[in-house]
C-alpha cells in the first residue's frame, strides 16, 4: 500500500482540518503510513486553533493521484467538494456527518457516518473503539472543530454526543470550553481584512440540485450590518463567481454567532425557489432567517426539496 | 416517527434476511418501533436456516412509502437493488459491506460500512457497542448469513473478523459451525426443481457499468456439469431477461462450493468486455474461472473496470 493521504473538503474549515489531523494520527497509531493534508489553507478561526495548540497546518495539495493511490476522506463525501482527481484514486475510508451524494466507489470500503454535529465527535469514538489515547494537542483541535461546527452547541445540528465529546476533549486539552470556544469563534469573524471574493470562498460548497448547481457560502459574524454594508460589492462578486464557475445560483448565508440568526444574500436564478425553500419573500435580494445557523440542516435540505420538486 | 421498516436487497439471500432480522431486533431493543421486512421470499438455503432456528420469514413488501416514511437498509445501498419506491422515503441508517454507488440522501444519516465478508458481522459489532445481548435464534440466523456470504470462509471476501464472529455466534446458537454450515450451503444447491427463470433470479443483482446495465446472477452447486446440462435453456432464459429488463449483458456465475471454482455463462453484448475483465477467451459463451467464488470481489470490480475504460 502506498502512503495514505487523509483530507477534508475544499475550503477547509476547522473540522475539515482538525478531523484530518486527528484521523491521520489514529491511523498512524494503527500502523498505517498516513499523512493529513488539506485542500486549502486554514481560515482565521482554524489558524487560531492551530496556534493555540502548537500545531502546524497540513500541507496543501491540489491533486493526489501523482503521489498515492489510496486516500481517506473526512468531513465530506461529495466528489465536487473533494480533491479534483478523486475519481482516479481508491477511497479506503470515509468518516463524515453529512448527507451522502455524488459519491461512489468500485470497491467495498470503511464508511462511518453518523448524524452528529461534527466529524471530530465520530473520530473520538474511533479512538476509543481502537483503544488509542488522544494526545493533548489533537484533543485541542478536535474540540475546536466541535465548537466550530456546532457554534458552541447552538446549532440544531449539535447533539448530546457532541457536547459530551467536547467536554471530554476540553479536559484532555486543558482549556475552559466556553471561554476558549467563544474566543475561537470570534477569531473567525474578522472579515474586514478580506476582499469580497475571499469572503465568498471562506466556507463555500457546491450542490447539484435538480438540473441546477447551487453554491452556498457561509460567513460568521458578530454584526450582520457590518457585512451588509458591503452588499453591492458582494453581489457583484457573486455574479462573477456564478459566471466563472457556471453556478446557477449563489446563496450567501451570513450568520450572527451571538444571536444565532442568519440573513441570506443571493445572486442568480431561479430566485423564486429560494423563496419557496424558506417560505419567505426576498427584498433587495435579501431575507432574514430567524434561528437559522446550519447550512447542512436548515439550508441545503430546504433548497434541495424546492429544486427537486 | 412512523414505524421503521428494515430490509435487505431484492432477491434476498441469507444475509439480506438474517441481517434485517438481527438489526431490527437490535433497533427494537434500543426503543425504535422497527420491523424487518423483505423484498422477496427466502431461497432454499435461507429457508433451511429459518427452520433450523425456528424463525418465520419476514413479510414481503413491494413498496414501503404507503406505510412508512422511515427505513433502514441492510446488506445493500444501491437504489436499483432496493425497494422500488426508495426515493420517496427517508433513509435513517445503512449497514452494509458493499461498494457505495447509485445511493444518495437529502439528509445526514447513520451509515456503517466495513470491508468484511458479511453484513451480519458488522451487526454483531453494533450489538456489542450498544450492550445488547444476541438471542439464540438471531445468533443462528447471523451465523447462517456469515457462512452463506463467505462460503464457509473460502471466499476471498472472508476476513478474520467474519471467522471470529461466526465462532462466537455458533456458541450462542449452540451448533457445530462446520457441519451446520456445510448442510446449510448444500440445502441451497438443490437446483433441479427450479425453472431456468427461477434459477437466474435466485441471487441476481443489476449494475450500471459505463453506459451499460449488467445483470450478474450467481448460483451455488456441488456439480457444475449438472447446471451446464441446462445451458441451452439457460441461455434462452437469459436472452428473455435481457429483453424484458433492458439488460445489455447477463452474466451467470455458477459456483462449485466444494472446489471453490466458478464457470460463467453469458448472454448479450459486448462479450469482449467479459474476456478483457477475466483475461480469458469465451468458448460457447462459457469460461471457467479457477478460484473465483465472489461476485463482489472477483467479478463486479473486474467487469466495472473493463466497462469503464
């Protein structure tokens, strides 16, 4: 077996990088020649977490088939969110917490998905099932991933298991869960230094829905007004992205992590499907979505249903 | 939540029925209102096992959406092998040991696949992870499923884990693994009472490969010559099936469970892909494949590669 590369999705967030580091460490302890890599550089939140626990970011790769035949995926499965040459390699394992779509293999594999808030919560189970100890710095990254994905347990995707795992990992990492978690989330909301294009790419995923391709980006903030002050420039950048990448519709989900609400801004067509999905009226291409914080649970299934009707 | 129906693939084999019964019992112990059903009647091998352990066959269903919104799949994932209205219901969980293909969900789910020889081996792990005791009769069905899928551990799909699980289950079921296993396998080789159409349907699955649809049926025997004495009638029946169901190619894998070899008989086109897949020459639409006993590991990947080149 060649070296096994382990990675999360494109535009990696803290779970994509944290779960890759954690699952690669576990595989190495189990005797696999594994390396965590990433399909992009860490965002500011992830950098904050890596620095906090003295870890360096995984090497960024654009393709993998040139250096290995065997890969393991964490925190994603859909090929359009994965490495560009994913269809040329053999997928040995997947650990994930998303829907399954646009994914297939020629051979049986290890696939572990659970409907919990964070991949790292599942990875912690795998450490236990294999009787491997979680090192302090890895525990810190896994904890950061859970805080990030669940927005400190405020997201409807968050489960009892995520909370329990985070508490356990906080003890190993020797940090105060609440205060560390809020500082880390805030570190990810510094949007002022970013161009509109960078902001749209921070945490964005593409989804085929019906015969359309929808791009759904999410940014976290502590002040919605600060983001919407840039609405005109953001819309222009979304239209550029749509044209360049053949997206039919771009949905930007701006989430207030303190109030646990979001406002969406959209560009492209068909806009009326968005209104159907969220049972709302768009005004000035915007709609406020009270209580919505989860792309996975409160945005993608609703859009999918509207588009596939 | 409505009642949860749990089922294996169409043309159920002993694992499709055994794993459904076992996983449904586990779910019930965990408080889920679950019922094992089946997408067809048991074959003779499965009937032997059910009788042996005093169990009745699961109710046969053709559709599920009329009675529930929630299902769990065992021993398969590909929609064309599942219930006909699978896309109308919500898949809560999958436990399987096959490749993943032609499968998708709108929501996150529990998905547990491992590259072992039998779904029931994974289900036994789930009993342990949930601290649920396996009842004697359920242990007997799970054991039968492992014997069936691994051909008493002679298949290359068989792993150490399958062997270990079978020994443990044989102790609970209070049977001698070797002698019970061989009797059960032999019970499934009584082909003389079956019409050609029945024989082709005993254990058959469809696979999209490239732009073709390939049907791969497998029958077990203790005497290849007995089956090939019916070659002409079998070929005629395969052509009828191809026409009726728009299969491009029908591959019948006749496996000698005593010698662990197979001979294939094919009907349809393109035949040359079969020759490429198995690096052989067809003579009289037949080829002997020494050491081949596993459709999943020694037939489907090879055909897939030949068709997708």
